C-alpha cells in the first residue's frame, strides 16, 4: 500500500486536502471520489531513503545511569520526507476549445466506425500535438485500463472536461450511444464557439476606434495645443481668444497638470471593479447591469438564452435526467441572474411542478421561450423544442451583432470626428484673426 496526498473539492466547492492509502494511483482516485469528493490533484507521498549509518558499538550508560540523548530529528522544512506531487495537466489551465472539439469529433468518428474506445483514444493520443491534452489522454487510458469507465476517467481532468461533458458521456455510456453523444458534444462546442467568436469580432472594431480616439485626443491636448498657446500669446499680445479656443486651452492645461491623477483614477477604478466583482453581491450586480445595458443588454440576454436552451436541450436529448441537467446548466451559464432563475426552475421541478411557471416569473427568458417550453412539456418533446429555440436565438444573436456593429461604427467615427474637429477649429479661429490683422497692417503701411 502507498500513501497519496490529494487536493479535492466537496459538493459545496470548498477545497479539501488530505492523505489516503491505496494500492495505486487509480485506486486512490476512486477512493477519494467514494468520499463524495472531486479530486483536482493527487500524488504519491514518498519517504526519502535514510542514509546508511556506520554500525556503532553499544554505548554504556554514563554515571547517573543515563545514556547520551539521541539527536533530535529535523523538523519543518528540513524534514526527511519528500512529497512528490505530480501536477496533472489540468492544473496548468484550460486548453483551447478548438483542440477539445477536434478530439471529440474525431473520437466520435472512430467509435462510430466500430473502433474500440481504448483503441480510439490511443490513436488520437499519438497524433495529438497539444502536450497537455496528450498527457490527459495518457491518464485516461490508464484509468480505463485499470477498470474505470470513460466518464470516471474524465473527472480527473475537470479543467479540460467540464460537468457538461462528463455527464453527457456518462449518459451515452449508460444508453450505449456514446458515439451519438460525442457527436452532439462536438456540435455543441462548435456552435458555442462560433457565437462567442462573432461577439468578440463585433467588438474589435469599436474598441480599436475608441482607443484611437483617446490616443489622438491625448496627443493633441498634451503636445499640439500647448505649442499653439505660445504662438497665440506672442502674436495676439494678450488679446482675448475665441470662446471655443479658450475652452480647449483650459482642457489642455488641466490634462497636462492632472494626467497622472487620471491614470491613477483609471487604475483604481479597474482594481475596485475586479475586487467588487469577486464578491457575490458585486458579481450579481454586474450581471444585472450587463442585462440592462441599453445597447449590449439585448445581445447579452439573447446569447444567454441561446446557451441555456442549447445546453439543456443537448443534455436532455442525451438522456441526462432533468434535475441533473438543470443543475449542470445552472453552473455553466456564466451569469448569476440566469443561474438564480434556473435554480428556481430546478426547485419547482423538484417539487413536482412544471418549468413554464418559474421561467415566466423570472423575467429573464422572453415569452417565446416559455411558450415553446410549455409546448415541449405538453407534447413530451422538450429537448427538441429547446434545440429549436436555441437555433432561433442563434440567428437573433447574429442579427443583434450585425445591428450593434452597424450602429456603433458610425457613432464612434462621428465622435472621433467631432472631438478632433473641435480641436482643429479651436486652433484655427485665432489664426484667422492673426492673418486678418497682419493683412490689414500691411495694407496700411504700404
């Protein structure tokens, strides 16, 4: 028997550390899971071999009957026990969605072609270029070879295979349709990534234009406007400047005197936002604000509805029980307002009620969604209805992204033109006055 040290999470998500004795690594993982814990790191505790000591002769007792006291063992950081914790690949961070999707799609194809699961994993492991994924596949193969199931092997890598993935695989194993479930998982990941990329792509151009506007305005205020100020003072002899020019000059002087304060304030606001977002109430508040924003709120809501309905429909169609499916979807929404609404739905279904009433009361899901869910519950085709809703909202997300991009781009261009144009006009109005006075003076002198 060997001793293993583990780090795990309990049902409440709290971290638990401890030691367990087992015959091997796979047995240790199974023992930890048997305690209702999810292992996140596990390694064997190895004791360093003691250095050979020269054989010494028996020591006679000194006067007084006491033998020399043995030397005290080292303690603390100098103890003679070395803990060899092998850090699994999943502790290094999440792998790219593209890598996981490609693996899932290929494994589904191999299993559907009649290749045994172990053989399929070995084939994909040999051609896997991502080192972290390859290491995870090695551990999965060892776990399956030791008698574990595919879904049990996946639980040892929670940062690669989330609860949605594991539970769908478990349902596929139970129903004997693993290849179908894997194909659905790949399709789900591809569509989710497609929506995410569209939203990110739509925000790139506005962010670039906004940063350009801030950079150009800052450069003009700090470098260009002060030079014009000196020119005006020399050529106008203290004469009053046009109102817009004086305003721009005052703003320029304030920016030059307080630019450091602006940087500190911006940094402080960013830090405060991150600190507040880590609290439960603060994170909930930010999620509420994201749904209520005038322009982006609709896009956030439609994206959340699409993700929830697609995930729930995929789980139900794969054979995962409704309560377990609702729990998984609740934990993977990424929005606490939606998670709270799904918790209410879960509680209602647990008490024997339907999903329609709690969905309509939460005011997060549009009436069309609740109507489709109601029809699905009445006809027994809830999974199919949820998938249809997801497809509909995928199209609405595309339209919302296109509409938002079409509205934001010209607005930012106009904003940049107004800011820069105001500065240019403010600088040229005194120049016109100087040119006029010089022309008038030259004519009189002639």
